């Protein structure tokens, strides 16, 4: 348990920064090397597998959840879920998280289906692959790579003669692909996650209710009857989570974009913080009385229908306890957009989670052998509380700039470690209590270190201690993009800086928090009109400006001199430190 906690804290406190400026941005970082079909002879309404072999430029990666395949026009073909192989994991500087995607070469495949009303004969279809590629310092806007395929549309009778589709071999291929993609390992992992979740202290209050539901009537049950009843109960729980999985898979990018929205991410962070505080003992999450009454009422309803309904309700009741794991699985399912995978993973999770209930239902006497409540439950609850804090900070990472993220983390560590016993004397000198105190002191020291790191730049203060007595006004007055801005700047003899940014762009946040607040930049700021353009969502206006300013990635800054001339050579894409940026500003003013 302590090793797991150490690994968790190590990941939470991992520090990284931006140091390189992107230059010479390639127009097309991804290239389709080869396009192939499993069968190029199809009957109307039938399907086949499309494969694209792609290659990425060196030092680039592309996110697996951003790939989209579409036909032109869209109604020409139906395209199924995308599968990418091989998938690699890398640390993403933009989101400050580990992400999955491709590097170098990869194969992208999907099942395509031709419509029923297609004309017989040879047909050519245009295919677009949508992707987003990034380097360590900048991220391209979503791009498309184009290719074409030729399919000879034949009658259904001719297709059967040609044996173009063999269902048995196809299912074997899909199974082998699933094994290569690691689905079996993933399913096993999800089952174990559900199993461990079922043994958390948060679930323990449900045990008496479950026993009442399964064994509450007077008739004594055999082990087999108890097994059947408990399976029906767990099946009800599973249906609740499977429906969530199907929703996540069917909404796909919508579900993923909702999780990535700053407001939704902030709400999730607040929920996890509240759950953490609950785990630390500030308050208790109890079952609503009306739900508890409904569950207990099944004692008089010995039918499988009543037990199934109780299971449905239990799945909802347990949601706060399984929330962190459940959200992680739903996010994975949303990225895959695979309905079958979504149903399987959520059913497997529910099966693992419900294993304890099956055990209790089959062998009612085993409840007497469960660990009794004690101090160990408090320790486990506190461990889960720290995990909740880690998850909350995980969701806040793309919302807050690095500085404020680390400051918030420092405040949390200092506050909770102090409350949970970093400096509290205790007569209990047991090994576990001393170990806990050691952890709390460690968290407190880490929090103090982060405060010092973010608020007191030691290196600069040592090299020039008088510098910190000179306060600079760091406020920059940002304007919305409009043509009138350029006329106004020309009349006032000022330059213009246009900053194209996005909410997901970490380098954009670093520019604003670090570069723009630099001493030299602040001295020159009033000689420019500063303009911001939000490129988080595409729009017709942004598309026009993207073509005009040749925007390939973000952040992207455009400079106009006081005469109103656009200085194309001074365009900046990527992060740049304050000193270099101020030199760029001087060149713009003197040009």
C-alpha cells in the first residue's frame, strides 16, 4: 500500500517545463504511405476492411483519440470504429499527462460499408484521415491527409461465388487483432480494478443491505439458490454500468470533449475533492433514506425481478464509491468509440465489483469472517482520500497554468498533512502510526518546497537581490480581434501583437504567465496593442485568418509594426522566453 502511495505521489509531483521554440513547422507532418482493402469486390450493403499505413515526421506524435476517417461526400461510405496499431504512450507537454498515440509508422484500420443504392461497376471513393500531430513545443491544428480507393461493386450472387467475405475467418481475425491490441489484458485489468473497488471501506455500509435483500426472507436458501439470486443482483448492477458504457461509446468525441471542457473538468475536480474530504472523516456519504427503504423492501419480494431492481438501485448508490475508476474506464471507452468494447469493459468491471456480493449471497455465513471494523479501515479511507486528491489535481492540470496548479497543490499538501497528524502528538507509537506521521511530514515538506519554488525565484534573487524590490505592473490590456484595431494602432503609432491561443494549449498559458510578465516585455508593452483570438473551437472567421496568417500550430503570434505593416518574418509559433520575445518586440518597433 505504501509503495503504491509513493508511486502516486511521485507522478503527481513530476515537474516539467517548456524550453524550446518551434521553428520551420512542416505543413503535413503525417503521410499516408499505402492504402489497401481486404477485398475490393463488394456487393451493395456489404463491408470490408480498410487499412492505411501512415508515417509521422521525426519528433512528432499524433493522438490516437483524435483520428477520424470520413469519405467525401460523407454519405458515400459508412465507416466504422478506427483501430490504431501500434499505440505508444508518451508524456504530453500540452496536457501535462501521459497520452496514447503513434510515433513513426503505424497502421490505421476500419470497417467500411458501401450503401445499398450504389451503382454496379467500378467506383472511386475519396477518403480523408483527420489527425492532430504535436511536438514537444507546439501542436498543429487538426489536419487531413487524403487518399482514394477503388471498389468494384458486384451483385450479391457474384460475391458469394468469389467468397470475398468469410465470417469465420473474419471473426478469427478480429479475435487475433483484439489480442494484439491487448484487449484481453485490459479486460483482466478492469476486472481486478472492479474487484479491488468492491473491497473498499466505502462499500462496507452496503453489505448489511445486500444480505437483507438476498437472505431477508424466512425460507432458508441452498447455496445454489443464493448464487442465482446474487447473480441476478449483480446483473442489475452491471446493467447500470453497461448503459453508461454504451452512452460513452456512442457519444464518443462528445463525451471526451465534455470531460476535456474546463467547466466539466473543474466540476469533476470539486467532486473528487469533496470525496477526499469525506474519506478524511469530515463527513460521511450515506445512502438516501428513500433508496435504502426501497432496497430493504425487497425482503418481502423474493422474486428475481425484485432482486434485479435492487441491483439497479445498488449500481446507482455505489457510484460515489466507484466514481474515480468508473470515470477512467468511461473515458477510455469514449476514446475507442466501440460499443462492444464499452459494454464488455463495463460489464467486466461490474462483475469484479459484484464478486463480493456473489460471495455473500452464495455463502451467507462468510459475512461473519469478514474483517471487523477498526483502525485499519480509517487508514485505507485516508489512502483513498489521497488518491482522490491526485485525481482532482489530474483533472485540474489542463485548466490551470503550471504556477497556480503547483500553488494549489502546495496549499492542499500543507493543509491536509497538518490536519492529518504531521505535528500532532499521539500516545500510539505503533509502526503504522509512525509511518503515517512520516508520510504527513513528507507531504508537508513537499508543499513548503513548492510554495518556495513558485513564489520565490531563488536563482534570480541570488544573482541580483535588488531586483525584487522593483515591482512591475504586469497587467496587459487585451483587445478582441477586429479590423478597427489596426487602424487605431496606426493612428497612435503603436504596433500590434495578435495572439492566437486555445484552452488546451499549455504553451499559450506559459507565454502569458511567464513570457509576457518578463521585465523587458513589460517595459515595451505600452508601445503595442495586444489582441487575443480564441482558436479553441474552429469557426469561419478563424479559418479565414488561419489561411491568411498560415497558422499551422498554437501558440501563434503575429506582429504589425507602427506603420501598420505585417512583419511575416517575425511570426512566432511555440514558446519563447521573455528575453528573446522582448528582442522580437524591439525589431518590430524599429522595422
